[in-house]
């Protein structure tokens, strides 16, 4: 899994905030409890003295240490503390620091490795601003309904849009479940409102759940970011972001304003993905022939290594109205 430095920093900040919130809450609880039950200090003093006695005598004056007796004192003090807290009507761990993650105590590190909570946070943040969009939340395999595709057999195709799109749905669902960094790339084509972006984001949702890093954006936004970097108007590195992701999804290819720089950027983007072996999903309302007219023969020849999925049917958004 690869994440940008920005994502790592955001995760570190969130973990720090979690620790600080937990420690503030524990401090507040302790003060309130001691105000009513000051005898807690005597119990804790006994626990501390037992521990200090072991430290003081280990390798010290040659006297034999009665570890069993000291351990018994410590256990009795711990039980007395639990009994005091429980008797006051609180759970036994009420005065413990309530970390979000008990394994790493909100440090993000467990046994010298990234804790599961840290990885989950990185995956959540890697979706970026899109995570705040209702579009991502509703674009899952569970919410994709093939009933909106006609079950009337197309005489030219030999099957109905329903049968065809059902097959596409099952294929992409299997793709998301078995995805690896060596998986195939796809080119989604077809008119508006046929479910292209929905299924691409459904793949994104499932992959982030499985721990993969996915970069999603429109072709227009990617080109604009490269332009900013080229002319020194941005310190960010789009190339670094794209290199670190496990799957690159480029939406609305062909909807961007046509410029020589934009067309060169798109060609280079696809070429780099192919050369590096990075799986990629390109989404466009343009057909392969229209892509050739827009970006040239080189683009189409590069797409020969992609699996082409042509979405068919009627605009679902219009049907739902």
C-alpha cells in the first residue's frame, strides 16, 4: 500500500488528536473521582511502593527479594482500586486512559509495525475530498441496480441491455474482490447516465476497504494540476500522487477543454501507466473512434492493452426522475 506524505501527515495529526483527547478525558475523570474518593491516592501509593521496592533491591545489597510477597501486595492494591471504582458505580476501567485503540494506545504503531487502526485511517484519508461527497457513499455494488436496464433483446446485439450489464456488474465485482497491483486495466465508454462512474467508484470503495490506495479524479482536474506544477503555481506533485496509488481512475476523459498540453498530458498519463504496469480505469462518454479523432492513433493503440467495456442502455438518471 502506498500513501502520499500529505495523507501520512494527516493520519499522524489525527492520531495525536485522539491521544490528547483520551488523556484529557482521563485527567478530568481522575480529578472528579479523587474529589469524592481521596483514598484512591493511598491505594496507588501502595502499588507504586511495591514496584519501587523491586527496582531498589534488584542487584542491590545482596539481600534475597521476596518477589511473591511484593507481587501479592501489588495484586491486592490493584484489586482494591478496582473495588473502589466499581463500588462508586463506575466500570473498573473508568480511570484508565480511554484510547480509541487499545493495541497501540493511539500511537499508530504496534509491535514495530503500523497498527490496524493506523492503516484503516490511511485508507479512509486516501479517498481525499471525494470521501466528503455523497456520490462516493452511494456508489457501491450494493446500490447498483440492473433493473433500470431493459430486458428486451436487442436484435443487433443478440442480447438485452439487462443481460449485458448484469454481466459487466458481476465481472467488475469479481475484479474488485480479486484485485492486485498486477490486475488488468479498463476503458469504460458509453453515453451519460449508464452507470460508468457508479461502478468505477464501487470498485474504489471495495479496494479501499481491502487496503489498497486508489486515486480518482477527472481528466480535467488532473490536467489543471499538471499545468499548475509546470508553471510553478503549485508545490504539490501530481506525478508522485499517481505513482503511489495502486489503481488510477480517470473520469470524464474527453470532457476537458481541448489543448495541445492537455492531449499530450493524457497520452503521457496512459503511456506511463502501461509502462509501469499500473492498473487503470479510464471513463469516457467518447467511443474508441471518437478518442482516436481527439487524441490520435497512439492513444487508441495504447488502449489495446485495456479491456473495453461499452456501457449500453438508456440514461438511468432520466428513468429515475
